């Protein structure tokens, strides 16, 4: 472990290699040479291991949708998605753009923007995904009955959008987006309150570790806000919660 609580670069790369192996159904794709340098760059930027894994997952989800897989996925193919998820994590946590590492290559930046552009969702599509994920989590027992009211409210908003053939416009659209932001905050508040103290403490420690590469350059209040944002991100991951708030990229 590094002094800041994170993985050494070599360990980070090996962990990514092991995760990629599992995603490839046990087929070993080595992270060496240029691929090692690529993943080492993620570590240098402070990309948390779980954030990198989420980016890899995102690539695989898109890969599966294309039909039967024909060959194992190399880590290089996942780069744009990893950087996209890292950027989303940084914005959600509240790490200022001034903390962004300059090691991102121009080609990576272009690929990341292209991937993001292709993944934009309409407001109706966003709400459909939110309701589906919340309903699945409820059915699987990840969420308790305390979440039923929140799920129902999200479903009502979805039906509102569906009822408008031409979609919501102007002030009505902005009001809906504002309601979704409030609903998202309520979801996180209820979720955090549902966790026991031991779990909350463990998530707080993990959040602080993920922020350690950025902490030295952050003011105390900025770090406090980022810590809360990082805990929220971990709660989402633990309970498989969607982002109800709608972000137009």
C-alpha cells in the first residue's frame, strides 16, 4: 500500500488485470507494455480502483449488447469508458477541475468525449432506466419497503413524460429536472440512514482513501464536501442505485 492508503501502481495494475480476467470469463489478457503504461496512468491520475472497474463494466455492457462475444476484451478498449466514469465521479464528488491530471492523452480525451456523446439519454429514456433499476433492486431485496414511496414517485414522473407526445418543454421540463434532483437527494438520505453504523464507518474510510490523491490540494471545506460525495457514490454502488437526477451533457 502507498502511504496515502492507495494501491501501489504495480498492485493497481495487477488488480485491474485480475478484474479484466474475470470479466473475460477467466481468459487471461495481460496488462503489460503499453497496456501497463495506460493503467499506470489511471493510477497516477487518482482513478479509484472501483471507478476503473465501473468503466470496464460499462464497456462490457455495450459489448454484450452487440451480440455474442467473439474475442476477449483488452484493457485498452475500456480506456474511454474508464475516463468517462472517472470524470463523472469527480464531478459527483466535487473535485475541482484544477485537480485533473495532465497525463490524459489527447486521443484518450477525444475518445472519452465521443463515448459520452454516444451515451446521452433523453429525459424519458433516463426515467425509464431509473424506474427499471429501482424496481429490480426492490425485487432482489437490495432495497427495503421504505423505498416504495420513492419508486412510486419516480414512476409518476415517468408517466408524466410519457403522456406528453412531444415531450416536456421549457419551464415544465426544468421543473421536472428540479424534482428529480430533490428525489435523488432523498434516495441517498434514506439509503444512508438504512445502513448500520459499522457499514457507514467502513464506507467513510473507503471514501477518504479514494480522495487521498487529491486531499493535499483541497481546502478543508472542499474536502468535507468531496468526502460526503464519495460516500454517496459508494452507497449507490453498494445498493445498486441509479442517478435519479438528470444531467444534460
